C-alpha cells in the first residue's frame, strides 16, 4: 500500500445534533461534526407528526407556486386575446370577391 494516501481515522469523533443537542461518539475521518437532525429528534423515528423544514424550503415552494399562478393567469389572458383575434380573422372576408359581395349587401340595406 502507498503511504500517506489514507485519511486519518478518529475513533472518538463527536457528532452533535443541532435539533436536540445529543452527542454521539463514532469512528470517522472528521474529528467533530454538526448535523441538523438525528434519530432522537427525527419525526420518522420518534413517531411525531411534525414537519421538519430546513432552510425555509416550504416558503420557497409557496413563493414558486404564487409566481406560477401569476404566470398562468397572464398566459390565459394572452390565449383569450389570441382567440379573439382568430375569431375576427374567421369572420373577415378572405377574397376580393367576398369583400365586394359584403359591400354590395351593405349598400342594398
């Protein structure tokens, strides 16, 4: 084996949970670690029905939903305007002969 390529192993490395301040001692390549949530306070292991929100993810999701809703409303408005334009085009005469016949019918009235 090559020397100097393997990381140093700390047999008494400490892991500290930020949620419940529980400290574990494990072997690791890092001497001290901080975790946001551990098995003592995670809802899956404790059986509690609470939501674990890290870094405001719920707020970010809700904000994206608002932006998406606003964009959908704007798109619906554009689609409605396009439909109105298409309806006008369908009712408009397409050839010179149709235009002349429409003009004659208006003069006769």
